[in-house]
C-alpha cells in the first residue's frame, strides 16, 4: 500500500532495560509561538498497548496491539486525530490455537498474540490482521469493519515472526518478518498461501538484534521499519522492489522518553495524516503498568529517510496537535462506569485465556458462575481483565455475592505474575471479605504461590463494594491498596499495601481482574452490577 495516501502499518516486541540518553533528530522550536499552540501530552494512551501497528483509512486512524494470552486478542483501536483513542473491537475473536489457551491441562501465559500486523486493502474494502502463534504457524483474519465480525481467512505454515503486512499499490500482499535475519514473503492474490519468501537483510553484529517489522511503500521506495529491543529503532530502504537490496539507517538509539522512569520509545510504526504530515507511534516500557503508546512528529530527509522531531534532545512530553478534520463524534472513553447492559461485553474487556462461555452472561450486570475448581487463581477460568489507567487509578466493583457457595472465592485482583486480591471467601455458610497476597509465578510461568490471607473482616447481607487502587508510575515497584464497603459510600482499608513489581519479563502490565472460582464444587455465582475505573 502506498503511504502517500490512505493507510499504513507499524511496531513490535522487545526485551527491556530502561535506558536514557540522546538520539539524533531535528529539534522542534521551543519559543512562545510553539508554547501557545494546542498541544497533546505523551503518552497519548496511558494503558498497556504494545507493539502498535497504525494506519489511516480516509479520515480515521486504526491501530492494533499485542495481547499475549488474553482473549479476545489483538484489540483494534480507533481515532480521528491520533491522540484520542477508543477500543473498537478485536481482530482475533478467540485464541483457538490449542487447549492451553483454554486453561485445559496447560497454560498459555506470555504466548499467544505477539507483535502482529493490521492493514487495509482498498480493492475489496477489507481489513487484514496477520500474526504468528507459538513460532509454529501464521494466521490471517479479515473483516469489512473493525468492530467485526472477524473471521479466519487462512493458516500459513511459515511462522512470520513479528510480521509487517504491506498492501502494495498493485494490490499484491507482502509480509516482512524475522529476528536479526529479515525476510520478505509474497502472498497469493487471495492472501491464503505463500507464493515466495526470501531473506532480504542480515543485521550487522554491531547493531545486534532487529525485529518488529513494519512494511511500507512511500514515494515508490520500500521501507522495513525495525526495532532494536528495547532501546532503538532502525529502518531499511530499497529502491529496487520489495525483495531489496536494502540499506539501513538508525532512526533513534537510547533516546530519552516522555515518561519519567520509563524506557526508550521504540517498536512502533509510521502514519501519514490527511494533510501530509508524518508521525511515529511507538511504545514506552513503563512497568508495572506495561507498555504505553507515545506519538512524535516525523520529517523526511531529501534522500528519503525519516527523522523523529525531538524536544530538548528527547522524545517530547508535549507536541502540537496533529491537524485533523472535526471528528464525526467523540471517541468512547477507555475508563468510566460499566453496568454490563446489553448482550455482550464492551471491547475494553479481555479474559485471562479463553472463557467457558456457558458460565458467564451479561445483561442486568455481569454474572460469573464458577467455572473451575482450584486453589490457584492462575488456573481459574473466566477471570475478566481490564487495563489499568495510568499514572494512578482506582477500580470499584459492586458485587452481589448472595449466590456464592461454600469454598467459593470471588473478588477483584491486581493480576500479573505477582498478584494480590480483595474479595470474598465463603466457608461453612459464613462469608468474609479478605485481602490475599503472594500469588506468584516463576520465569516459566508456573505457579509458585497460591496466596496468603493477610487481612479479613466478616460481612453480612448479599452485597459488597470492593476497591483496588493502583499506582503504575514506572521506575520502581509501586503500591496497590485494597478497601471495601458495605454501603458504597464509606470504604475501609483492608490489609497492607501490595508491592506491584516492575520487572518486564511478563511483558503485559498489571490489570484489574474480576474472578469467581470454586475450591470445592461448581454451582456458585456472583453478579457484578457496577464496575468503575476512575482517576484522581
């Protein structure tokens, strides 16, 4: 696809160590005229959306992101100005890639949807999502609207690692992919099979690892945009077609980022506005919250290389707003109140692995019937997650627990490879509200701790409010705190603060999570009548 008009692609995955420093790039003016312009602030989304691939179709921008083991996968974001975004849908309706994604005898933590690609094909007015799963094969899904329905078009036996999909100006489909060794594949006209694949570039040892391909055609030149995890961005250019040869240039390295305590912006993609301006959307490693999208303007050298526009030698915290037409409507906020009305979950929600769809429902609240008998939350099906809004936010849930049974555990968690929760334990016909910490996994994502109760209080009646506050500012472990209420007005702190770890290796950041599982027998249920994420 030719980025000189309506669509494009971008970003990918990494391995982290927060870094600071300077990068080469043009400086934006910093005088009074610059300060007076309407501005946006980075990160443009302070939620965990990594490996962004971004494009424009007409007056609308779309982006896709990694979701690992969460289902549905590959959220599709929508914006009318590159700054304000909403979640429109998911390109992968379910992780039907094996029983481990159902928590059936195995687990898929930190596998699943890695860096993948989103593209639009004008000839058939169709969106395409392409990604590899478990280093085994590649899947391609299509839809005529990003809200869906999305359906699987094909499975390709070649695993296109960190793929970037290009719709060329002659409608041919190409995929750039690989780690260190970068290859380009050509797909059949219908996109169902591979016609050809060829190595096009081998990364010099002086650079190290390059991955996270995004593939573009701009002014007749072919570009492969690549990340050096987790502190650099490089680009390859070919004047002789998609199969090269390619020459390489550094875009940024050890660039100081816009989030205090966070990492270097990298693994992103390029997008052109209607007015012809270019932008680079990358992510910033910002644990414990995850990887946050940041946006910067880009200019081009006379010989066709992109240059990120810097502010005082860094990726700017603020820039002038991109010029954009008046949006047709306001985007849907990613935070706020959900009463689970209607017949389906809103797209801000994702399950921890695939759910058992026979054991949950919405309408007049969210009903979670126990789906698993276990003492281990990491094995429990139907745990429903919501990204945490940074830099700090609070989730409050109103819970009807009158249908719980002995042995059931239900509540609100801060969920990651080290987790904690506040919730209800029903035992011997009595119900207590408890705070539990010490839910842990090892580096292979096996459970090493199922939790220890650190505080409790008796509750009566059938309704309770649970609250979790999360500080996800990066640079250090941060506190998560829990409280409860019996009237929805006065909240009582329960237990000590929980330290939210900021190690990167789980990749996904902490999430708020609603759960209900059994430890004795199935049959119990809870109903969530209200869920709210608020910021200070």
